[in-house]
C-alpha cells in the first residue's frame, strides 16, 4: 500500500510517475541494480532488524513470514515463500524465526501497563496529531483516498514499552522516514502505544498488580506562561517515585519557570465529602479521577484554595500539579474528610499508580534452537532478505536482473509470480504503472528537474496527505474532519489545514526549511493546529530542501532590505493600534494578540524571505485563497495613509524592518505586556535603571533594562559590567517585598556573563595574571563614581582606576536579527596618570576565535566586535580558567580614548 | 458586681475621650496614594518648601499640592527611580543627598526636565553583605558641615560575607567624600537628626545589646552598647585605640566603669508604654505654628504608628530629658516625619515586612494643629532634689498642689545579649511636696529617692487645668542620667 500512488496515478500525466513511485517504495533497485541516474530519488529501505527479536514476538514473526499479505494486507514486504512446498516453507520460516529471535534474544514483558484512561488519551492523539493522515481511523472511512497504510496485528506483535520507544523515534528502526517522528512526549507516546495495543488490555481484565506505596513525581524545566502547562505534551526533566507529595526535593536549581506533577492512587478510607487544599505560589491544581477539584491556577502570590468532592471509600486517581513562574516558590497540599482533620495527605493513603499489565496477545516464549538459527541465517542471505533489511554482517547479493534489462510482465511483474520471484501482491493497476515506468527508462536517464524531485519526495513521504502543491494533494474529504485546532479559536481552514506548498522554496529561508523539515520547528511553534508537522530525518530530506529552493526561489527573495531605524519605528507604529492593528491577530514576542492569537510577529523574520514577504503583503489571497490576512495595499496602493507618508514601499519595508528585530522587538502600541507579578520591571518606553541585590552579581547590582529587550547588570562593588541578557528584564520583588532580602537572577534568556574579574586592570607584564576577585573584594575594577542618565534615560557608568577616568555606556543597538549590545567606553587619563600596562579584558571562554569578518566568536555563545578611535590590538592568551581576549591600551596623561565592544548573540 | 461595672465603663470612657481629645488638637489628614506603593522611607522639605518622598522600592517623588487644605489635591511627580532603599534625604548646594544601601549618593536634575539625571557616588567606604537588615539612615549635617549616616547591623545571613562598619555612625565630608567613623555600638539606628544648633542625635530600636529603645546624642569616640561593630575598630580611621567588649548583664548605668567610651542615652522609651521601634524624628521649628511645643523634638514609632514628644535639656554636660505621648492613630508604622514650610508635620509610613499598628502597608499623612490649646505637661526639668513641671495652660492650683495626685517610680535596664529586657531594680519615688509656682504655670515636685541612671516614670492623675480641661497625657518618663549638683 503506497498512499500517494492513487494520487499520482489519477493524474493523466502521472501514470509513469506512479510507477516510479512504486520502484522506490518497493525498493526494486536494491535487487535490480541501476548505474547512473535513476527515476527513483527516495528509496524506502525496510526496517532495521538489529535486535528485532527483543521487540517482536516469535509468534508474530512466524505468522507474518508465513502469510504476510493476510496478516498485514497492503504490506510492501513481498511473500518469499509463495512457491515453496508447504512443508519446506514451514521449516524455512521456523529457521528464520529462530534466527530473527536470536537477534536481540527474545522479547521481555513490558514494565508499563495501561488503563482505560490511557486508551482514551491515546485515541485522542491518534485521531488528532496526524496518525490518521496515513493510517486508518478507528471508525473506518470510505470514499476515494480512504486507503491507509496497514498497522497489522500490533497487539500480537509487541509490547507497550517497545511501541512507546518506537513512537518516540521511529527513524531509529525505520530509517527511511516513511513513518516520521511526531514529536511525542514520553507520556504521549505511552498513551498512544496503549491505545494501539488496546486488545492486550481486553484479555486480562480483572488482573491487577499489588499496590506499592508511594507517589510518582515528574519535574519539568521549561519556559512557562501564566497558567499551568499542558503536562501531557511535556517531557519531564527528572522523574521518580517518593514516599509522599513533597515539593522540596532539593534539585530545583532555578527559581522560576519550573513545574511539578505528582500522581498516585489515593486510598480514601470512608465514603463522604472530602475537601482538598493547596497553598501555592504560583499556580496549582488537584484532580481526582481526572476531574479538577482544586483550581488555583495562574501566577499569584501565596494563596490557599480548596475544593470538595464526594468520594466513595476505595481507590481514586490523584493528580496534583504545580508551576512556578516568578517570585517565591511555595507549594503544599492537604485534605480533610470524615474523621480526618485538615492535614497533609499521609503517605499511607498514597500508592503508586500502575496500569493493568499488558502483554502481547497469544505470546508464548520460545527456546532458541542454535541449529535453526544457523539455518535461518543462511536463508536470510540467500532469500535476499538482506537486500532490503539491514543487519550487520549479513548482505545479500542482488543476483537479479539489472534494472535496464527488466522485461514487463515477467518475474515479480507477472500476473502469476513465478516461484523464484518474490510476490508483492501487486494489483493490475500497479503492474501497468510499473510497466509504464519501465517503458520510459531510457528517456528518464536525463537528470530530473527540481520540480520533479520535489514532487517525488512529496509522494514518497506522503506529504500530499496534508499539503497541496501544484493542485495535487491536500487532505481528502474523508480525512478533512480530523484536522482541528488545539484550542477553541476561530482561524477558519487556515488554522486547521496545513498550508499549501506552492511557493515553499521561495517563502522560507533555507535554514527555516531545515528547521521545519528536520527538527520539528512547526510542531514546537505551531500553537493552533492540532496536527503536527512531523520530522522525517535530515538524511532523508536534504535533497528536498535543495530542490524546493531550486524549483521555487525567485531572484528577489533574498534581496537585502537596508536596515533603517526610523523605518523600523514606522513598522512598529503600523502593526500597533493607530496603524494597521496587525496585533489583532498576531502575537508579538510571546505577548498575546488583542484578538485571536495568530502567528507571532517576532518569529516571522527568522522564517521568511524578504522578497516573498513583500509580495505576500501586496496580495495575500494570491498565495492562499482561504487566508484571513487582509490586503492592506490593494493594487499596490496603501489604504492607510498616516504613517510613512502613505507610501506602499516604505510601509511594507518598515514592517519588514520591524520584524527583523526578532526577539528584541519593542512591543507595538496596544499590545498587552506579558504576565508576571506587579514587581516585574518592564522597560516599555524608556530604560529602567534599578539598584538591587542580584544572584552572582552581589548586593550592589545596578540593572539597566531597555525597551529593545536587551539588558545589563553592573556591579558597583567590583566595578564592572557583569551580565547581559535578552527578553524579559527583572523581578524586583526580591528587594521590594517582605523584608527585602532576596537575590534574584534575570528573568530573560540568553544570559551572557562578562569576565568575573574587573573590566580594566594594570598588568606589569603582558603575561601577568588577570586580577581575581573574591566575594567580598571591592573596587578591584576601580572606584565607582555613580552614573548619569542621557536624555533618553540610558545610564552611563563612571569609575576611576589609577588616575584614569572611565565612562561606560552599555546600550542596545537595533539591527536585523535583533538588537545587539554595544558597550561604549570613553577613557580620560588624568594629569598625573603614570601607570603602564592598562588593559581591557573583552571576554573569557573556552574557545575564542577570530572570524574573517573581524569578529571574535566566544564559546559559540556570542560574537564580539572591537572598534576604537585608535588602533585596537586584541589578542587571545591562556588564562587561569580558559582563554582571555585582551585589549592592551596605551594612554599618556591627558589622553582620551574611545572604543566600542559590540556583542551579538 | 455593682461596684465593678461603673469602673469598667469609666476606663473605657476615658480611653475613648483621650483619642477624641488628641483629634481635637491635632488633625491627621490622609493623602491618597494614587495607586502607588508609597512605602515611605525618606521624606524631606527642600529649600523651596517642596516635599520630596523616597520609597522602599527606590522611587523618588515630589508630593505636589501637599500644602493644600484638601489632601485629595495631592499628586506625585516622579523625580528618580531605582535607588537602593533610600532612607533619608538632605538638600545641600543644589543636590539631594541620600544614603542608599551601598553608598552616600548625591543626585540632581542637571537639564531641568524635572527628573534627576546625575547620581554621583559621594562615599561608599562602608560595606554591605547583602543582608536585609543593613539599612543606612541619613544623612544629616552637623555644625562642622559634615554629613552623618547611621549604619544598621545585619541580622541573619550575610551572603557576601561580614561587612565592615556595620553598627557604626560615620560622618562624611561632602566635598571630599572622606568617611570619618565616629561611634559604634549602634544596633538599628532608624532615625538620625540634627538639632537646630547642629548636634546629632539618633534613635535605636530595642533588641539584643540594646535592651530598651532610646534616643542618644552622638559624638566621636563613643560606644553605644552593641558589640557587632567592634571588629572594625582595627581599621584605619577608627577613633578607638582600645575598647573592651561589653559583658552581658551589666547595668548600663555602671558600664562606664568598664568601658570608658560608653555613652548613656538621652531618653529611654520604656517598652510598649512608649512604642517599640523609634524611627524618624524632627525638631519643632515652626516657631509656634504647630502649637505650644516649639523647640521640642518629635519622635515617631514604627510599631505603634504614633508620634511621641521629647523634652531635652543639657545637664552637667549630658543631654537628657523626658518623653511623652503625643499623637496616635496613623495608618501604618511611621518611618519618617518632617516639618513643611507651613508648620504642618508630614508623616511617611511603611511596615516594610514588619507587623505594627495601623491597617495599611504604607501611607502618607499630615498632622496639623487645630489651633486649640491642649492641656499638657510642657516641660519636665530636673532640679536638685526634684523636678520642675511646666504646663501649656495654668493648672487648677488645688488639684496640682496635692501630692496624692502624683505617683512616681524609677527603674533602669541592663545591657544584655538577649533580645529586649525588662525594667530592672524598680523602686517607688516618694513625692514629698508639690508646690504650684508662677500662678499655676509650673509645679515643683520635691522627691525622696531620686537615682541617677534611672527612668523616672511620673503619673499625674486628676490634674486639671484652671479651665477644667483634663491633662491629655498624664504620663511622663524622664531618663535621669545626671542630677544637678
């Protein structure tokens, strides 16, 4: 069963292409060799059989090898024994089974079981994340395009553990990517496996394992929003079991952005009304049997919330959830009920959740017979299994006719396949398509066009199940209903159905295509569609990326839009209220759109080419008939005149310039700030300078935050710039609440630490060690003299070292790709300045390299540019803790020197 | 039962009357906070009369319209932000000086846009360890033109190690920034103030090694009881060559025998009777605009959310005097008080993580004299063999002349390592005679058993003015350190 076959075959021109598709999907060329160019661009290899015995039952192997077309109708595996006499056939299959089972040594029973709830969860996933685009839904569908890739008798084939592992990364076993990664979390893969193997549950109802005391906990570190995360989609950073529900496990290193979940079977001693409590900062929830009882969600300070529920004596599923965003982290949970006063839930009422055990249907363990193994190994090679299945040390020689010599209607292609050829159970239509493909063998020796390569990939990987390109493909009516949205938002078809790929190679930057196709970016970012964009593996899709670009790219796609600050400001005004109000439907750097939370503006520039973007804005409907994106410049004429003189080009370029700021985009007028406590400092319109205690910086930190979302921390004790970071700024509650005794870290991301010692020092010799700084040392980098604010409110720090007066102004400079940090230094040597060896340390790191563009790459974290009004001669030397990027400075009394350090993430 | 009930009613009635009475003479006006977290830690009147407020979170505002009769007319204009817990402002030569956590800073608006844009570090020679209790108070300028700052000692963890000069009073030359360590032994010196003639006083909060809250005069080379700051005496600039550590359990009145640098307080504030946490203070420089107490000192309390009154006199070279209750009922624990240009007292409040009276976490209020003269003890001066009391109004001569209308006891305190401490060695002081002088303006009490080094607590029941008014606050607490010879 090759899904795209019907699609291609249905196209009047596509009969040969459909045949060629089969040549690749049935892996014909691994037996029938072909030199030079072939019409096959993406061959499907059969599953990797290393350790197959450890994951597939002997019974299933036996049945599948004996009658594969019955066990798994539509399988692309041919029947090798159709011409062998029944007795011999059974003996050969038995030997092969022993050989395969010996690969991995037999299947172990599954540690994980299942439950009706997991089946439900798995069923939801199966029907929403995209499985049914290729496989059959549980309720069979009908009509054209209803054909599906068979699953076979899974319940007899494997265990929950193995299927879970397979679903997490199918490419490990099926390397050719026809079964892609769906970016499932551990929990999701488990639920899906339980669902697919649900027949294993039916057999063993009533059987339960003994309850073990304890609680199963999971700990998650992830950037969080203002509500509890969707735990099902997260993979735990740490997990384990514990005697009771304890928040303080000792490993929460961070003070924000983490979540915890505890699950247990709660043994309720008496029928009656039970009240549950949480005390938390920030949000928490208690669910019983899947129903919320306590809901204390959201970012808040210490708050006690309770809820009651009628419970029968006996076992109930308890699920407790907590997350910490900012401020203090507090969590506790308790209960109260008949004869039980308000208290923590005692450990003797808590038991580890365990599903019902699940094991393969009809499974019997098998004793491996070494003689049969040896026989099986020979058969594996001689029968040609190894041509398609890779197994170390086993290779079949092709032995069959070369591709060029193949004759239609003979061998595999006969209506009655001869005994010496494998039987693919081909239909009449398939055989005729293959015949067509063979007929065109010579013509097709020409290299394929990029467009053909794209089409062949989209067919092989069944991209057509979800996407349309060139009028071909897209979800058919029988499956359309399975495409939905994650939440209740109305984005029309655009929010449910994956986009057409008509201009994909023009629309996306190369790196963006790579991120989407190899690394699941659309899954991570796709906030709306429930269907996931799967990962097919870099090695499988590299030719597709190249072909997309070659087929679609237009000369002006990557045209350089010159970055201009004023123009970016125009763009900022245009997207906000008072402009085109794009923020009605677009999020901005993680902040919610005013109306429907559509694609984030801050993420666009990373993906799109400027040329495509300009064409798209001019006429969005030309690219997607169903789009809700309005045409603001119909016929090239700006409908909104107030900004950028009503000039279409200036407006569109302004928006592009604004988008090019990426993460550090200052928010447009009208957008709501992201959540957080009232003490979160938010530099919206002007910089915020704030003195505070700060982790790793000390009790005399001065943090400066900028609307460009690049921030710094200065240490007035050692006298040095200590840190820079991006995104959110700083939570002042450490010193603004309680007794003002807390040290906090930055709220943002991409934290870069400047060298731990002073920024400037006098070195006796160039090799002298850089001064080290202890926790209580002061003034090592000079005597702090305060700061002044420029007319824009930006701080200029002032300090004096050995008669040299230093001013440092750190500020963000907007440029495409986001703001960079510029440290501007102004040095003035006093009249009595006599010391030699003044040196600036620009960076320390484990790897510091000079690049051709003059920049210095530091630890793959940042790039650094050093520019001065006199010649700067930076050099790298070995320091005590790694490499040091040193800048020697020469100053005579009365001299002035200015230089800039630019730091780009 | 019949006999008890009326007594209960009388007591309740009295206390209600006392509250009403305070209100009759001094009115509290409450300014709206306009949605700001006005946790006031710094409050001062600038030369042009404008009122500058500093908050715990480091914001600095001008309180515009603060002199309007209607407090609802106030608005706050931001002058600066992001300072590290400024706990005092002082204007000097066009700059506003403030003690932040880590330094003495001067700030000004150099471009005239109404916002400070220069924040110059004048002196950062003291250290902080990152402990919350390392508050710094001031500055206040003495008669030599030097700025005094009092430095709280840490309480609990010190993330960045032991910090020097904590528990000291230092003074700084604003021209050179040079720091001159002056005294140590301070615990939680939440108020520092210069008298109109440039003498420096400070308030300290009771706790360990400061077993009763107090007001003390500061002069170079003195020790005030808490040993935390002693290790810094080894550093350059310390005024001490040799100073013994205090021994827990010694009567403070006897401490000078073992520690010559020991300085007795000017006024002890007996626990609970006179607040728990004395903080900011201000001298009545209104020249009578604020009522009858011109020249006297007002001291606020952060726990009791009230303002007390202190009468000071210099006896045998030592500043000492009496404290009285003055006005209660503010909305939150008070940190700062300051007189405005119109003889109103501005009151800034913040509970800053501590419990206290009042129903708000912060506040900005104003106290004004209604113009009605309260009947109060005006001054309590020590004389050989007794005290001379003066009153704001002529007394009823008959009532004032009866010795049974006066009761006095005396007690003192030990210096101890424990937190707080009881009144110790309490004895009654017998009133031998009460002599009405100056046509009822004064009463001379002749006593038997006056003791130097003791608080003399006087309760005047049934004293009435000639016009029939009851004594508004019938208690007085005189800290008798020196008895005139």
